[in-house]
C-alpha cells in the first residue's frame, strides 16, 4: 500500500519525532479528500480517511511489537517505549493538522468541517461539564478517561488495531478545541503575531499538559489489546503453543494496562489541580 511504502517503521522507530510530519501530511490529505468527496459529511469522513491511511502501519506495528515481546528476556514493559513514542508523535502530528486547518479555513468552512467535533466540545463545556472541572471532581474525570481506555483496549483486541479510530477522533476534537481557544483569545486581544503566539501557548498549556499523558495511556492500552489479538490469531491452531504464548501476552498486557491506568491517574490529577493553577498565573 502507499502508506506502507511511504514510511518504514523500523527506520521511524529510531526517529519517532519524524512521525509528527507524517501525521500532519496524511491528515491534511484526508481533510482535503473529505471536503472534496463528502462535503456534507466531511466532519466524519476526514477522521475515517485518516484512520484508513494509518491502519496498515498500525497493524504492522502491533505485529512487530508482539514479536519483540515474545523474544524479550528482560522486563517486557519497557521494550515498547519506542512504539509508545511513535504513537504519541503521530498523534501530535494529526492533532496539529486538525488545529491548523481549523485556523486557516474561513469560519463557515471550518464550522462545517468540524461540525461533529464542535458539538462534542459544546457538550463537554456545558454547565454540567464545566461543573466537573470547577468542583474538582477527580473521580468523574478519571472514570470518563478509564472508559475511553477500556474502549481502546476492546477495539484493538477485536479489530487488531481498532484503537486508532478512537485516537484519531480524539485528535480531531483536541485540534478543534485548541483552534477554538486560539480564535477566542485572538478575538479578545487582537490579531497580531504576539497575540497568536500567546493564544497558542495558552491553548497548549490548557489541553496538552494533561492531554499527552491521557493519550499515551490510550495508546498503551491499545497496544496491549492489539498484542493479545495478534497472539490469538497467530496461534489459534497451536493448542499448547497458544496457551503458552497467551499466558506471556496476558502477563505483559496486564503490565501495560496497569501502566496506562497509572498514567490516567496522573493525567486526571494534572487536569484538576495543576492546569487551573497554571492558567490563573
């Protein structure tokens, strides 16, 4: 496939930061295709096209990480660190593309392109959603994030690399939220370069300080589910071989899921107690 030919995962693993550019490019192509082919449904089509572009690479990564896990003789939790960095930089590139296009498109076009994402943001920022943050309801935020983690694990287990859909969707919502925050700040403070820089910095602090550990947790959970899925697929006719490999995968996937839950706890603490303090100052 074109995407698989465009990037070599073994090379990209050594330079995961380059995935920012890859994520930005494939998302930009997906956005342009969605606006051209499905203008009335571009809000969802751009997410679908991005997922379609990334999916072959994600399947390859899941298989590669499963094989790496089976050969490991040390603590297996840490052998996936490059893959996690790979995912995080890919997510940042995708989010940056969504943010950029929301900012540069005319208002009507941007609102149409991000229609579903804007509705999601409106629901989050409803009086009920606002009260969650104002009252510091740590448990509510953590429970919501844990639900998304569970979906990431389930989707990857059922579909192999299914978590990528949830993560691209979250990237589109994050991009719309960041761009909206920038536009609101610029409208209030002027449209100069300093105003844009300040608004963008504010948006980064508001969303990414807790967003990065959240997304990392979802990627780790998706990786755990994907490894289990491919273990079962590869050894479904193996009898004892399946049980042996499945035991190893279950043990290591449990460690990955525990690490993901810990990251979600840290992210919720940051969102409730640290981010508001940073924004005030």
